[in-house]
């Protein structure tokens, strides 16, 4: 952008200086007679072209020090006035002053901004002070327009700063929300682990006592004891499934434990569109923990990617040699926090020693999970 601005101002100035060089005194007199020019031109020197470049090429370094750039441009413009006198400058000089006033208003340092304002106004005055086209009567309007453009630059600067602060605060809120979600998951896991430990201790003690007091010689008594042990074991399993179901916001799964084989049905249920599920590699049996974790990871991600969008979500499952790789990709609906869902999926993956990576770009998200086969 800086190269474009400097090049445009340089070409504009070169074109006007070339007009000053190529125009004849007779043509100037005719223009004055028709009130198209205010003053007779005092020079047609070709050196006014390279002299003008000193005022415009320095714009390239405005980001380093806009006040220094303005000082160089002002010095070159004053020298141009003194050496060449009455020539046409307003068509290229005023855009230069206006651009530098706007760029000076964007500076972060307050003192430099005020210096830039003052130098911009003086530069605009120097442009029209001995201008053969407009005459010196344009000094007040040129200075006023310079002030207005500086004010516009300040408004743009203020709005950009507020937008930057808002982005930083939004990022911080997202980070705090993700941390809170992680803490809540950790607290739930700790509570459920404690309840499971207490449940297993009580149930196992009952099963051990029943086994120790059973009379092997009494076939009927032994059968009744085994039935009681089976009943207690089933109750224990049901209670364990109830506790684990609390990790899903209190939803207790009464159906069989979901596995990778249930992914297509889950995709249809959440997206309402034909599932885009691809399975590659050598499918084989996995541990129950890996199967359940893989299902939950896809479910967490699909719920947010397809929650407010009718576009299909793509799910690729690959059976590698030592790991199960899952890729979930889709469009991120507006207002949806896909990173929070990725955090929940990452917690699920860590249960079996896996990982989840998320990439979000141009309104699309792609999460890649890797779960070890052994879990």
C-alpha cells in the first residue's frame, strides 16, 4: 500500500511538472486571458520534475516517522517555490498534503500527531502560495480541507483502536470460557471417579461376602448365590452407566453403548442430510473405551458444526496401523464457538491417551483426532 501511495503521488506530480515544462508562454497568456490561470509562469525548467520527487518519494517511510516525512516534503516544496516560482502545483501538491495529513492522524503518539497536523497545513499553504493556476487566494480553503482530512483520520484511528480492543477482549473471553469448561469437566470427572470408587467398593464387598458364605455342597443354595451375584453385578453395571451418563448433562444412555458403527445414524440425526462418512484402512475390533471415545468426539463436533447449518458435515475415519484417525470438517455457523466443542472432544480423547487438533480458517473448521488402538 505504501508503494502504491508513493507511486501515485509521484506520477501525479510528474505529470503536472511535465505540463509546466511543455507549456509555452503564449499558451499561458491565452489561459490568463480566459481566466483559466491566475499568474504568468516564471519557469519552464525540466529540473522541477526531479525536484518534485523529493517531496513524494519520502512518503514510503511514513510508518517509521511521519513527522520526518512531512518535514522533508515541506522542505522540498519550499525549495520548489523559491527556485521555480510561479508554476502549477495544486493538482499534485494538495493531494500530497491531504494524504500526509491523513497518515499523520493515524500516528499513535499524540505529540507527533500535532506536529503532523501543523506541518500538513503549512505544506498545503506552501503548495498554493505561489501557484500559477489558482493563485494565493486558495490558501484558506486548502488549510481548512487539510484540517478536515486530519479529523477524518483521527476518527478512523479511534475506530480502529476500539475494534482492536474489542478483538482482544473477545479473545480473552473465549480463553476464559475454555478454561472454565476445562475446569468443569475436570470437576465432573473427579466427582464421578469418587462415586464410582465408592460404588465399586460397596458392591465388590457384597459380592466377595456372598461368594465366601456360599455352600458348594448345597447345589440349590449355590445357584441362588450365583443368581444373587449376577443380579448385584448387573445393578452395579447399570449404576456405573448412570454415573458415566452424567458426563452427557444428565442424559443416561439406555441403548447399547454407541460405537463407530453408529456414526452414520448419528450424522443423519444431527444434520438431517445424507451422511458424508468415509471409512478407510483395515477396520477391526477396538476396545470399548476407544469405540465410545471416537463416537463422542465426532458427536461433540457435529453438534456445533451442524447445529444451525444445513450443509453436510464430512467425517473421515481411518484405521491406521497403530491408531484410529478421525477427521471432522464443516462450515462454522455464525455465533457458534467451535473451540469449546473441540475442548470437550480433546478431554474425551485424553481419556484413552489420544489428541485432537483444530484448525479454523475462512469460516470452515477441521478437527483431526488420533486415538491409539489399545486405548
